[in-house]
C-alpha cells in the first residue's frame, strides 16, 4: 500500500509544476485525486474536532467524567500475536 502522504506529495508536485494534469493522469485520474483530496480534508477536520471535544471534556467536565466512571488518562494497549 502506498503511503497517503506520498500520494499527496506527488499530487502537489503535479499541480505546481504541470498544468493541465489531465494530459498525464487522464480525466478519471483527476476525479480520483479530487476525491482523495476531499477525503483527506474531511478526515483531518474530523480528527481535529474529536481531539478538541476530548480536551474540552477533560478540562471543563472533569467532575461529570468521574461521576460516570471515565478517566482522562489514555492508555496504550499492545496486542502481540505470536506466530509459530
């Protein structure tokens, strides 16, 4: 699988250095890159929103979080699968 940042880097390079891009990647490629760009924007905005919401809950609503049994401490859980 190709890293998402590599795809966006190639896209940015094509946008800056070559116009029109449809000569290189075709019309379908332009639509695919446009959808990938939109997906990335929505994903980054969603991550930012949920992070801000969690911070708000930890700072402002810490008493209510304790009442329902939630803790602002985040733990890392590692799962190891041993293949013999």
